[in-house]
C-alpha cells in the first residue's frame, strides 16, 4: 500500500501523543527511530493543517523528530482545531474524542530544534515531504539529493531572489585576485600559499564588459572546460545593485526550462526515444491538468527532441505524466547534483529542487514550472554532463598542484543517453528557441548545442532568462551558462550572452592539434 493511500486511511493523531509513544522505556533506553506506522501517522497529523510551508529535507526533518524523542523540551507542538485556525495553548490537553488535531514542529531559524520554545517558527511542515523523508530513511536505495536538505521556497509566494545576499569579499576569490604574469592570483599568507585561479582574465573581462555595456540589471556568465571542470570565467554585473557580488554561485534563480535537461535525461533512461512524438495545444506560459490528456484541440505534434528545442511545456508535462514516477525524476535530479553540495573553492549554494508526488504537480515540475532553483555555475555543469558523454566532473577554480590527483568523473548517464541528449539540445540552436540569435551574421558558433529557459516573477516583475550549452558538439571544448534577470524593459537576454560566451571562449582557446601520419607512412603498419 502506498504512503498516500495509507495516510488517507489513518486517523489523525496529536504530535505529542506520537512523540510520547516513542519515548524511552522504563529501562531508560531511547528509541532508535520512529516505527513506520508512527512515521505515517505523524505525517497524517501534520497534514491536518491543510497548509504547506514548503518541504523540509530528510536529514533535518528526521533529526528534529528524533531529537524530540530523545530530549524532553527540544520540540513544541501547537494544536489547531479544524475550524478555529488559532493555536491552542501549549500543553493543553488532548481534544475531545473525534476531534482532529494538527501539529507543527517548532524549529529555529537554522532548521534545528529550538530549546525551551524560544525563537521558534511554528509554521506547519509539508506533510508530503515529511512522509517522503521518513520513508526514505528506511529505504536502503535512498541516494543523496533525493529530498532537499532545507526548505524549498515557493516560487510564486516567496521567490528567493528577493532575499539574495551578496558573497562576502573574504570568500570571493575572483574579486580578491590580482593580475600577476597573465594569471589571476589570490595572494597567500604566511601559513597559506598563493592561489592561482583557472580564470582566463581576458575572457572574464570581455564577458563583464558585455553586461556593463548593456546595463543588465543582474547578469552572470560562467565558462568552463567540460573535460577537466576548470572554470575559465565567472563574470557578473549588476546595474541595479553595483555592490552585489556572487551571482554565479547563488542558487536563487528559477531553473525554469533548464530543468528539462533533467527531465529529458530521465525520459531517455525510461526508454523514450528522441524521435517519440506527442501532440499538444497551448502551455506557453502555464499548464492545466486538462492538457495532460490527448484532446481534439491538439494542433501540433513534436518529437521529444524538437520539444526540447522549442521548449514545448505541454509535451514535457505529458511525457513526465506518462513515463516518469516522482522517484525516477528525483533520482535523476540527485545525480545531476540538485539538493547536494558541489565541492568548490569558494561557497556555492546548493541548487534546491522539490519534486512533488502529485500527478499534475509532478508533470508541472517536469516541464520546468516547479520550485527548482539553480546557480549559473551549476547550469554550466549540467551542460558539461552531456559534453562529457554522461560523466559528472566537479568544478575547479584553483589550479591544482602537479602532484595532486583529481577525482575520477562519475557516470551520470550512459554514453548512449548522453549522445541522445546532445541531439536534443542541438534542436535549440538549429530549429528552436535560440535559432535566431545563433544565426546572426558574423556571430555564429559552429556546432553549438544548448537549452534556453525563461520564467518571470509577477510582483515585483523579474524576467529570468537562461542559456546553457557547449560547443563543438562532437569535440566539446567549452561549456557555458548565462543568466540575465531583466526588468520590464530589457536590451539583451540569456541566449545572447550565452552565445557570446561560447564564441569568445572558442576564439581564446587554442584549437586542438590534429595528429596525422606522415605521407610516407601510408600503407605501413
């Protein structure tokens, strides 16, 4: 029986009763973990609030619940009468028989248990995430990144961009680096050596100048070498807040249709071929549950590859609904390093992704409308997975010492799936949403592939536009991500900046030398 069906059949219990039931026994031995039935009942109790404060991560959530079991006073409860909407005084007795009691966990601002009920946040926990987190804890196949490590903000109700903090200068290696012998170098101390950055100063300056010239409100461009992860540029500019730094490493930007790279990879793994067709209507700016069903209104049919290129939301939603489970999409997102820390020489935000269990919500997320956030650096790394034939390579900002061994790339996709994904990404440039900008005379980038993404906040209005990609497709030398956050009036968008990042990077990097055998060696073995 699934958790969802089990939850629907369970009576709702007060959280205090559940925690009390799991208290240490008479011998003083603490309970090691919640039993499956208690976990499910606890999720049902939280669900009685009929409110969603955003999903909490498995680790933090399980730790909070178990801390409340072990240490008296480390968690508080708040009961709500079904029709009252106001908290009952803490410590009040259990409700009369037949009354449903809802509960919330009290946590401090950092997500831990708050002692003595001080500084607590008694907002309800998302019951879906709670059930998933507790179930995942018992699942031996649970992988890192399957659930978010911290609450995921609601894109519509509380977009995180509005609360973005700049990167402190002490942590910003690029800002601190000085030009020394053609390299950007961060001077060391008596106890630490100088750090030579992998950044190409000329490329960095050129991309920064583009954003300055076009006065972009907020913009970032990342260029890296896919095979090694060496970061060649992390350029940024903010006309709106000139003092703001750290845009390339902040994951406060909606991933939008860039998440179709994750969905497309999961579909390929599920056996859907790039040539598989589906028909649709509408869906350019939003989706409805009706659009998941085949209809007489379907006026166009695209293959999965063309749907990637044209960013056809309905097709991705339909195929997610038909071919993918929440578990499959979660696992692919986790492999692509969502909800996981990515090792880097300076702080890098975790890109959070909430993958719902619900049918339409899951399809909506698969199409790029979900609560998923991405940093520009992570965007370039997503493109690099396809460029590296399905292998993940961690980013490198500081030139390694000759004796240092680099970690082995981790397989994320099979080479076959990676090649199919590359074919799909090529459609963006040849027939899709970036076709016009990549065909501009004198600015073409031969054999480029990529993905665009566009999404907007309403109040205040912010237009997020992305491009991630790599080139050349058959022998990738650079992978890029470009993001611009525009106001209602704008001059350039992410696809323009992404094209320029590819073009300028390829101009600066020496082309690989082709080794050919001497003419006299023909026929000799």
